[in-house]
């Protein structure tokens, strides 16, 4: 939670900067017209121009003023460093605004007193928001609210020094989940015995929030290191390689910090995080909400047709794999006879001429209209509009489970599942009957996860409309 909260605080600052610059423009206009230049007519003559200029500058500000180190600096309480760093960035921002204003001549008609007042007020407000945010983060730390939950993988002297370094940091910021290692017997001599195996850690990660997994293996143990990373990437948790000289007084380069002063080299990270996660969530709720409202009449007509066609419930629920290896109930319009839909213990994928499918159900499946209730899964937060299609729990391909066919199968669960996905618009739609089809689908899903963007999601949604009209592999 510590890592998420401090990075969230850092990512909220651009919004505050945007608001502060607009507020500073209003305050500067008020100060200038009432005290500095009462007879300037600024409010009436240049009001619109000032608003436009302030808006452009406010949009530009977050890109220049953003400080990715705000979180770590704020968590350490280094207020002078924070303010000095922001002052330097703001000086650069002011220079860019004046340069652009000079080139475009947009600021030529603005009184100098107003510009000076605006810059000074903007600097004061943006600095104040940073100090207040940093103090709030520090207060949460002292209250024990912000805590990083850390699991150490690999027993040995490095793990011993790492644990010692973590214990030297403020106890309210660190929760050590334990040391995990598959080599319980014959492991490197250690003063701390492992608390469990990798399998136990993976199982624990399904129910317990973990902020960091730190590996203390030597880089020379390449195969074992890669094997562990492949297994641990099933959890959507940052995985860091701890330097072998952690706890020693020797210089080394770092990539990220855990706690206050423990450096690690990042090996894997959450694929969609911070502002990317916010944008994807906004995309799901905005587009999903609008689509649900527009399709309510269609949903009602389909529900009535299902009810008239065969006895049983309108909605069919089935357990599916979800984000971080959790499970959820997916909603679909019922397309099979009641006894077939209820026999989940005898799970088999639908075939082209499946006698379990009803008359209305066959039309719904061919047109993909049976998937529409998943919009409610999206609004609940169980699914996204776009993502890897969720497979049924215990679904088998050639009589084997997905993770038995490929070790990276569970990597699909590092993001929320989707109603449609990159696989579905690239010829991998429908049932997965062979191991080759499963390998292909996993490959496409992982490509999507590693290359996600809002534009890619919009492209997939557009291509999905084409695939639905083509009715490829839909039955």
C-alpha cells in the first residue's frame, strides 16, 4: 500500500498543478484590477485572452512540473529538497511560457504586473500543494497506514542482510511477509530459515496484498533466477533483484527503492499501473456505462426471447479466472438448455453443432449477443472492455489444464480479463481445442498486456465490430 499511496500522491500533483494555475490566474486578475492597476480595465478588456492563455499554460504545466521522485522524497520528509526541486522546474516552466508567448506575441498585451503576480501566485500555490501532500503522506506513515508488504525469495547471507536493512528502516513503513525458498534442504547457509516455498507464496498472493517481491539470488544463478521470475510473474506484483552488496558500505547503482533506503533492480512490474490504470478504468466505466444504457432495450428483448424459447433463468453464470489468479462469476445470456447449463462439473467447450444449444441460443452465440451481460461485469469491476478473454475454471485443452500446457499461461491474469481482446481480433476467437491454439492465444494475450495503450483498446473495439459481422469461429 505504501508504494501505491506515494505514487498516487505523485500522480495527483499534475491535476493540482492544473487547478492551481487557473486559480492563480483568477487571483492575479483580481489583485491587479483592484490593487495594482485599478484603472487598467483588465477584467473587461483582456478577460477572455487571460483565460485562454492561463488554460494553455495550465495544460502545459503538468508535463514540465511533474516530479517522478516526489513520492520517495516526500516519504523521507525532505521538504527543502522537495521545494528546491520544484522551484527549479517552475523556473523552466516560466521560461517556456514566456518564450512561447514571445514567439506567438500572445502575451504582448498583458500587463507585466499581471504576469509577475500570476507566476508568483502559481509558484506559491503549487509549492504549497506539494508541501501539504508530503506532510499528509508523512502523517499516514507515522500512523502506520502506509505499509509496504514485502516477500523475500532466496535464503542466504544476502537475504539476512536485506532483512536487517529492512528492519533498520521505520517499522511503520515495512511489513516483512517472510522469506521463501524452494531449496529448503542444502540452501546457502543462513541465520533465518525460510518461512515457505514459492508455491506457498503464489497461493498467499491470491488472498494477500503484496507490494514487493525481492529476490536475493546471485545474478550468476541465471536459470534458477529466470525460472523463479517466470513463476512469480503470475502475480501482478513488482519483482526486484536485490543487489548482492545490500547492507554493505560500497557504492552501487540502483533502479528503485523499497522502504526508505533499500535499493533493488526491477525485474518485473505491474503491466498497467498508476495513470495507465486510471485511464483504463475510466475507459471501462465511461464506454461501458454508455453502451449499457444504449443497449438496455436490446437486453430486454433478448431476455424475453430466451424466456419464451425455453424454461430456465435468463442469465447464465460461470466461474472464470480473473485478475491476479482470483475467480469471479461471469454473466452471459443463457444459450443452452437448463440441465446442460447447470452441469458445470462436466465442463466441455461448445462444439459447432452442439445439441445443448437452444434455438435462440444459437442465434445469440453466432451474433455474440450472448456476451452483452458482461457489460455488468465491467461496471462491477470484475472485467474490462478489452483484455484477455477469461477462461472457465478447470477448462481443459486436450485433457490438460492451461498451466500444465505452458508455464506462462497464468501471466494472462496480470490484468483484468476482457469482453474482447487482441486474440479475438487476430484470428484466435472461439474454442481452444488444441495446445497449438492455446499457445497462440497466450502469445497474443501477452503481446496485448506488454503493449497496452488507450489507442490499442480503441483499435481492438473497432476491429471487434468487424469480427462480429464476419462471425468467424462463432457457434
